[in-house]
């Protein structure tokens, strides 16, 4: 049984605009999503991949990956909400691999929760903030067709570091540990990456400044 801890975190309104996804805060400020900002990281490689495989195939692959990621996210959230996940045959191996890591989580403060930071001028929806192996952590659930290494996912570390700042700003509770739990096709165990917030927040701040320069948001 997972224990949940309630925080009175203000509600945000998500808006999909021409400038990308933004969140409107209770004070009326509109901040870009953290994923829009981190999307600048590796952008050239992304566009090169789209050119190489073709727009139609790239859209198909991206949509399939997004749908699968959403399904696995939902399974993890249901499980952590002490509900029985409805696991389809397509996702059973991914969820099975993640479940032992999910069992290391407890004292859950946020689960699919919208957060924002006036300092970073950014907002987003965090997967999970909880104790992982007894230490407060920002936890992100990912899926991948191939095994990735640390250098492949710098954007994930920057994203979770930003969530740590958002959560501390909203609650006063510092979180220094970043955890990426990644289900990988044809692997019985997930890839687990653990980093420190302070090693990545500077990179995110630099990227946020660049995003503001380009998008004027």
C-alpha cells in the first residue's frame, strides 16, 4: 500500500498555442512547458532523423512511441494509486520490468501533478515526486525501443531538475535526487538513471534563456 501526502498546489490551465504548449498560472502568467524548453536540446539531431526516415514515417514512429509511453505512464500511476492496472498484452512486459522499481517508491507527494516556477518561468506536469529507496526524488517514467546510455538523455535530467525547483518553490521541500525509470523493449529489467539536481539545473537555466530569446516567451 503506497502512502500519499497531500499538498495544496495551485491548479494550472494548459493551453496549446502557436508558440507551443503553455500553462496559465493563478496570477495569469503564461509559462512554456518544460518539455518545450528541453526540446531545444538535440533539436538538430531530431530534424536530421526526420529528414532521413521521411516525414510520414517519422510521424508514425513518434505517434506510436507517444501512445505507448502514455499507456505505460497510466499503468504506473494506477499502480502507485493502489489501483489494479489494466495491463494489455502490448504493455505487459514493460510494466512487469518496471514493477520492482515502482515497489521502491513510497510517501508519494505528487503523481501526474502540474507545477510551475516563477523563478524559471516554466511549468509542466511531473510524473512522480516521492521517496525512492527512502530518499525524496523526482521520478520520471520512460519507455524506449533500445537501451540508452546517460549521454542520450541529458534532456530528461534537465527536465527533472526543473521539476525539483518547481516543487520546492510550491512547497518549500527541497529535492536533490533525479530518477529515470526506463522500460526497454526486449529487456527484463529497466534502465535506471540516478542524477543530482544541482548537476543539471544550470544547463536547464541556460536552455530556458535560449528558448526565451528564440520564442520571446
